[in-house]
C-alpha cells in the first residue's frame, strides 16, 4: 500500500479534564476521498486540528509526508464574511496570486466571473466554492475541508461533492472532509470514518452504513440513506457476511438518545 500523506497513530486530545479524542488512528493515502462523520461535538474539528498540529496531543503521534502540500478550509473562517472584500482580494490572502491564476482557479471550481464581486454578495454555494478555490491555489496533495457544505441545500451539497470528485480526478489530490450529513457525503467518499470521541466504525460507505455502531450513532434519521445502500448491497453480496444481524451492542445504546446530527 502507498505511504500515507498524513496519519494519526492512537492520538488522544484533552481540553481541561475532558478527553475529546481517545485513541484515534487514521491514515489518508494519495487520491483517496475520506470523510469523517459524527454528531456535533464528537471531536471532528479537533481531529482535523490535531492532524494539522494546531492542538496539543495528550498521547499518540501525527505524521505527515515530508514536504506535504496542504490546502485547508476550516469550519469557521477567520475572515468575517460581511467584511468588505472582493473575491480577488480574498484569494490573495495571505499569498498574492496573479489575475490569471485567480481566474483559472475560479473557473476550475465553477464560479468564473466572480473575481470582482464582494465576498458578502456571494450565495452560499459560491462562497464555499471560493473557499475551495483559495485552498487549491497551493496545488495541494491533500485537501482538508471541515464541513465544506454547511449552509447549502441538498442540491447545492450534491453539486459541491461532485466538484470535489472532479478536483480529485483533475489534480490527483487526496481529500479529507468532515461532515455531519449523510447520504451525499457517503456517496462521494471512498472511505468513511465514524467518529464519536473515538473511531466507532470505518470502511466503505456501504460497510459503514450497515454497521450497528453507525446506526446507533445516527439512528432512524438515516433510513433513506440506508435504503439506498442496502439496495445496492442486496444485489452485490449474497454471503450474508456484512449483514446487520440486529445485534446492537449494549454499550452503544446510550448514544441512541443523543441523536445530535444537526442539518
Ligand atoms: N479549544 C477548545 N477548548 C476547549 N474545548 C474544546 C476546544 N475545542 C473543542 N472543544 C470541545 O471539544 C468537543 C469537540 O468539539 P469539536 O471538535 O469542535 O466537535 P465537532 O467538530 O465534531 O462538532 C466539544 O465538546 C467542544 O466543546
Ligand atoms: Mg466541527
């Protein structure tokens, strides 16, 4: 298997007395699309920040490929969206880019022609694409996107994930994304990691959507998505190997009532 671009080995993160991440391991390899899925407060952003070296580890280690070029879009932008600033100017923060490079990257994410618009005048979908455009300017080998579709409606979300897939194809970049929404994300991912302070389950979208741990975390809200994958699943496998035998483990039951996946 190819060497990972980035990996975490049994990391723990504590804030004060609270252990927010416990024993989390993961690796992202070239050209993979990996999605971290989990309820609000499950430590997704903290995990991303730990991978980026922005929060101290209480235990474990993070490794990055030497010279790794990273593009990162945080969940909360340091720049106030309502501040007067053109798209063109935003793309040149903090590193100045040429008009040609700016135009090229905007076209690549499907918002050509917005360079002279105010950031505040963009629609939600355009705004998220401009964030992605800026992250692409460094020709990253790994894109890290923390809830890149927040505030978008479902068609907007689906279109955004399609764009991510195109970016991966065009640039060969790996993508590590965070989300708390389900079906579109799962369809767009090679691998899903279900997080709730620890890694509850992981695998292909199909395997994860059939895992009792996943169902315990996301409960009935996933009926539609499960049906989608179940259908596919019924046609592909007949050995009953990764079927859910209804053995929900007792220790997952406490999560059942949390059900906090905000939309
Ligand atoms: N810098 C911080 N200091 C103290 N607590 C934090 C900090 N960052 C996150 N937390 C806490 O860690 C938990 C996980 O937060 P976060 O990683 O943002 O979750 P998610 O992104 O999955 O919603 C939350 O309880 C949050 O309040
Ligand atoms: Mg978060």
